[in-house]
C-alpha cells in the first residue's frame, strides 16, 4: 500500500507518519511506500521498513498535483495549506495554495485513468463564522469570516462534487483547534489555548490574552491523527454524498482549561498563567466556534476526548513521558 | 449611471434590461449606459436614450472579466452561466464558465484601483441538496448534488469573501425556479413546471411527467427581476457579512399548480395536461428544494407572489396581454 501525505512536514503530518509507521499498516494492509510531500519534505520516520519518498512540492506551482500522484498512491492525506493568518495577510497566496493548489491535486487525480484513491482532506472549523449557535448542528451553513475559512469551505464543496463524480473517494474532516500543540509558543491568535497549558506543565510562565469566559472547540493531536486513520479505513458508502464532517471534540471555556490544569498539575502550575488582556485577540476569539454537535461523525465512529483533563493527560503521555 | 449585465441574452437578462429601460433609472439615478454582455449579445432594448454597448463575451476565456469591467460599471448584474444539465454533462466547461469565469470577473474588479461596484450574483436553489427539510431555514448548509449547484455555492463563498475584503459590494440571490418561463417547451428536467401552465393557457397540450404530489419552489419572472432591482438599490450595510440570500417564493405541489390553473382558465385548460410519468424526471425532482423560509430576504424587503394563481396572472399580464 502506498500512502501520500501532503503537508508532511507540519505538526499533524509528522504525527500521522509516525503513527502509520508505528501501526505498520492501514486497515489491515501493509504500508510499503510513503510519499512525504512538503516545501521542505521531512526525513523518513524512524523504524519504517518500506520505501520513503520525500517530495519537494510547492502547491503554488501548477503541476505539483501531477507530480504528487504520479505513482498513484492508494490513500492521500491532504494536509498542505497556508495558515489562517497568512491567508488573510496575502490574498493571492492564500487562494493560490489553499484553493488552486488543492484543485490542482484533485484534477491530477482526475487526469489518471482508472484511478480512484481514498482522499482525506483536512478542513477546519473556520468554515463557520459568527454569530453561531452553541453547539453548532451538522446542518449549519458555512459562512466563513476569513479567506482561509472561505478556501476550506470551497475545497469541501469540490471534494463532495469530485467524490460524487467518482474521481476519488473523498472525505473532509473539520478539525477542532488542536490542543495542546507541542513546541514553543507561537504568535497565532489561537496559540494561547495551548501555551497556557503546555508551558506551566514544564514550569514555564504563559500569557492569557483573553477573558476566561471564552468558549472554544478542541481536540488533542492524538485524536486528530486518529480521525485521519479512521477516515482512511472506514466504510464510506454509508456516509452518502455529504462528505464533509465536523469532527468531535471538547467544548470548553478558558476557565475549564485552567481548572483541568489545576487538577492535573496543581495551583503552582495555574499560578504561572499571567492574565494580560489583548482586545484584538479577544475580538478575534469571540468569532470562533464554541462547539459542534458532531452527531454524524460520532455515529460514524470518530472519537475525541471527553474533557480537558484527558486532553492534558494525552499531552503528558505523548510529549513529556515519551520523550523523557 | 453605467450598468453591466452578463448573460444579457438570456430570458432574465432581457427582462432585466427591459425593466431598467422602462424605469429609466435605478435607485433614483439616471441610467446613461448599458453594457449587455453575452456570447451573442442582444440588441439594444427599445426606447433607451442612453448608450448601449453590446459586448461579445465568453466567460470560458480568461481576460473576459477585464473586458467587461474596463469602463467601470457602477452596478453589475452577473447572470451569465451554463445551465445545470450542461454543467453536469460537461465537467470542464461547467467549471470553466460557472466558477473560473465568475472568478475572472471578480478578479478583474479587484485589479482596478479605487473601484468598488455593486455586484448582484444570480445564485440558485441548486446549492442545497436532498434530503431537505420543508421549509429550508436560512441557516441550512449547502450540500449540492450537481456540479452546477457546487459551482454556484463556491461563487457564493467567493462573493462573500471579496465583499468582506472591500473588493466589491456583493449580494447573491438564490432564485427559486422561475415559472412561468415564456417561450416554447424545453427539455430541461424542470421545464414541465412551466409547460403545464403556459401551453394550456393558449389552448395547447402539455405533458406532466411527475406525480402531482411533487412540491417545489417558484417565483415569477417579474419577481425575479424585482429581486435584482431591489438588490441593486437597497442599503447593504444592514445585511452584514452573510451576503447570500434565499429569495422568497411560492412553495407549491404540482396539484396546487393545476388547481390554480383551473381557477384562472377552467377545466378545459386543465384537460390539456396529459399525465405521462417519467421515472427519471420524477427521481430528479424528488431531490429538489420543496421551499425556503426566506426569512432574512423577506425582512430585507424582497417580495414574491403569495400563491400560484398570482404567478399565473403575472404571466397573463406580462406575456399574453402585453404582447396581444
């Protein structure tokens, strides 16, 4: 079995490749080849016995899709995208990569005769925009308030149409915000959700720029990878033509996050959080999704954590203990 | 004031141009110039004192957008598209015209400095797909089951994003099925909705290929033109970022249509309808929208007929009496 990951150098791409190698197979089939595509493709994951092809791929260039599917991967995880802030700052680049780059990949699949891979697309909760109900039903309309969310919503529509036409067997996953992101604090507007947990867990201070009443929708990196594995192996005929699913997650306020941290790591960890309100970040967050019903996804077997304490414990197991 | 109509040779494009010329102005401003763009552009409407520019424009060709907005029309009615059946039969042509052609127009507007026209986009109820509630709420998601519906839904997303960015002041109108279409019977799957009324009204037979329990969503050509005039002149700041609106209409079963015909034209007209069931057309119709709440559009001042008898009377006034 040959698997292609686009955006393979990103946090989720790396974790997905590691998981595939750990599992050794996908849906009971041995993985013999991994194509890892990115601007600067990552090296081979440790312990993989098959062939790894690192592929330098720039989705802003037309023809990149053809290069990526030239060897007809059986399963494609399409994670490559530029992030929300960059897509908002650079209109042309956002559309060129997130929309046209995805379409270039889709059309490259279409151009190959007798080829119909499973395609898992990383969509985003940014496809919805305020004002929003809580929780958001599966049938709620997509009215994004960013160019990034617009591009993801458009790709969802393309994915459903190309799937309906038999060009590939696609499924789009609307990921919750992934928390706790490993690594160092970044300047993304959503970065604080991870920072206020990850840093205090290792004795470092962190800044909270929003009121602790802000409610948002989260899942762990482990669950996010789990969604992709499930999407790659599940029976899709039961899904029907509505191929874009809001993934399950944990709806939590910042106060819920902080109390979960207190239960796991005590008052001394919570004391490392410094409240420094930022009106701009607060305004941005207030437009974000508070949570989804995710009824269809749960019925189809997708699972996430039940509460924020579990999300923190997953981080400790996967990032702190495994690396210790 | 300079007005551009794309798809000006189509039924709605012609009726819109006629109405603009009859009104003499738009929103209290005199119309001095009309640009009528189409593959084979129509001639000038009778009685117009301003400048008419027929523009041969093929949206399958890149650069057509720049040609259409070179003289910076104040208001753009973007009606040009290939229809549902053709977009389904020809994948490439559908995407090239309905999606890329629209984006070419949008980007041509963006390329002009200091230019921000009002843009009215003809969307469609094909952006939704079965299974559907009745009526469909404004917040219902778009899960089209045709490439045409996919292309319209994508253009809605682009319209909202380009509007949010200040590139133009856009509004998308999801037209109900327009009934009674003037002209001769056509082979579109939806053609019978008009045929079974228009033909008997002039003593001609018509074929009904579906059970009379089929429920669908209709408006008259006069109301459809009225939606566009209202969209071009209303205050849009109150609409906010959700710029795509399901227009009001009449939700009626085929039996409702037939009873309205009986009230207007008697049993002898109804007797001209021959029931000849077509399983394929019946299956297609069962996936169509039964009706919309259209709450936001009504609150914003869009109006349609109240029942099917009014729709028939509009046809008699506008097509039979005016031409008599």
